[in-house]
C-alpha cells in the first residue's frame, strides 16, 4: 500500500469525511490504498485480512486460525 492515512474515495482531509459519492475525490488506483472510504478497507486490504483469518500464524490469530478450527471440528464424531 502507498498509504493507510488517506482513503481512496471521499471528501475532506484524508478523504475521511462522508461516503463515496459522485462528489468525492477518487484515487487513480484503488489497489494501492488500504481504505476505500472513511469506513471500509479496500478490496485488497479485505483479501489480506481474510487470508490471515483463514490461515494466519498464531502471531496474528491466537490461539488458532479458522482453518485449524474447522479441521478440529471436522474430526469430532
């Protein structure tokens, strides 16, 4: 990401005011921004978050990630 301080779409300082509308400032490449608007992560950021939830190490997903939980659950009889 080029920045996590400025949203891709919005108004005001850091594009952090309001929702993304036709009156908003729009970045040229949303894949390099961590936030889409003042409230939502970008599609790329969401992908990284989901990747950590599913298969991240215990450094980030303690005590275990979702794939491990699902594997443990499938072994129950």
